């Protein structure tokens, strides 16, 4: 391996949004993450409450208008 071309590794503490902290090695001096293994639903088996209420209805409403407009335009032309 060539010398003086590899980045320097540091022992860093990773801070998660859930409050969990753990040590690892990285080229960065500090790491902050939103989701870690302690709070990720896949690893914990618990579903986190997400604000998804109304997204399907919003999608259907948004694209129902686009489909209805050309249909209404065809009836006025005929």
C-alpha cells in the first residue's frame, strides 16, 4: 500500500436522535444520525408512530382532478 494517501481514522462518538450514543471509527471527527440500531423499527420490532394520515386521500384527490379535467373538456367540445 502507498503511504500518505489514506485518510486518518479517528475514534468518534456517534449521537443518535433517540439519545443513544456509541463509539466507532470514522474519518470524520463527529457523527450525528437520525436512526440507529437501538431505535430502528426493523431491529426493535416496534413500529414508530409516523405522520402518514391522509396521504393516500391526498394522492387520490390530487390525481383525480387531473383525470376529471380532460374528461370534462371532451364533453364540452362534443
